[in-house]
């Protein structure tokens, strides 16, 4: 398995990142350990989390995902083998929000404690904060890198304009720059990223690690009728977003290609992302070991030019 360099950074990652927004919600600690064990045993190393995961579950406050990962790494003695990507900047009621220096310096210490580590490999701005000057945010990250608490920084949910502005500020002030962008990008959700941001990432050599890579599970093919919507807590949103002619066209193309490749629709959808010149690795979560192993199989699939064209045309947004 060939690793890929993340942007211009020192990080080289496998072509699949384990998403853990389900840890502490639909995945408990025991199952989380099993998934992490299988992920590590398969030779993968990059785990994506956030200080806010999974605050939406009843009784949670945020940080539950980081805590499970931290306990697992300590128990397995696995910290040096893993690349940990976490985030700051999402609102966690009542008073945690934004990318001010004060918020970043406070939240990084909490993440380090929960992860039971003294450094974070990739620290990401979870979303843009228009109320804080980007100079302040990037200067804070510079301090953390100088202190050895962060290795590389990235951004998530940034527009092309704001990402370009951040890169320019970093260049002018000799601050660390965002080496990665984490956008909502998949076979179904293409327009926002491809319109402007993709070219910027290619031109500036910014790595791209995609979230919602399977469009909330729609691209797995498990949601095909109203009767399927009860299969997960995301069923209702899947119907509202993806049950339309374009969605069915994409599933039809995935079915055809997966059949000829002895693969699953999910594997083909992730393989399509890996064939995009801008994408470093997709992020996807798993709620069981068998599901994880299915997703990891995507890195072995080599799509032909004809198959890529079929998927491109079925998912065309212009």
C-alpha cells in the first residue's frame, strides 16, 4: 500500500482515514477498540476526530471520541504508530466556539489530555470563524507547533476565498500554512468543492481529505426505498437529500461497476475519490469490524478510464 504525502507536510498517510464521529454515539468503547485494532492490524494509521465528537448523543458533552481513541492508544501502546487528526472551532455549548487564540490554547490542552498524548499530528480548524482574524488563528497554531504540541495544521469547511486568504497570510508572516482541507465531497456532493476549491488545492499543493465520502451512507446502496430508511439514525436525511433521479443514476452506475469488479458500491465510491487528482484520502466511519474491512478494500480497486467516465457522467453536476 503506497502512502501519500499530505500537502507539503512531513505527514505521509495511507489512502484511507478512519472517521470516528460515531465513537461515543453509535459505537461504544468496546466496539471502538475492536475497530481500532482491526484498522491498525490492516496496516492503516490515520484517525480523524474532533473535540466536539460526539456531543450530539444524549448525555454527551463533546470529547467522547477523543477519549476512546486515547484510552485505546495507551492500552495498546500504539501512539507512535498512529497519525491523529483532530479539530477545534465547532460550537460546543455553552461557551466553546471559534478560532480565537484563547479558544485554541484552551481546547488543545483538553484534546491532548483526552487523547493521552503530548502532540497532535494534524490539528484542524473545524470551520471558518469570520469573527476572528485569520492572523490570530494562524499565529496561535504557530505557537503550538513551536511548542511541539502540533505537527501540522489543516482546515475544514473553508471556502476557496478564505482558504486562499489563509495561505497568503501564512506566506507573508512565515506562519505554518494549512496543509490539508477537509471538505464535504463525494460522488453525489461535487459542486461546491469542484467549482473553485479543487483548483486552489491543486495549485497550492494542499492535501484533501474528504468527509461524508459516502454521502451519509447513501452511496453504500443500503438505502433504496422508504423501507430502508430505518436502517440508521441518518435515514430521514438520506431520503430528503438523495432520493432523486441523480441519486438513482449514481447508484445504478455503482451497481454496474461493483458487479464487474467483485466489489461493493461503497468500495467503488471510495475508489472514485482516490482517482481524483486532488484527493489524498477519503475519511469514512465504520460501526463494526466487518464494515471497516469492507471499506478498507476500496484501496485495492483500480477503476478503468471507462468506469471513471461512467461515474463522472452519472454524477455530473454542471
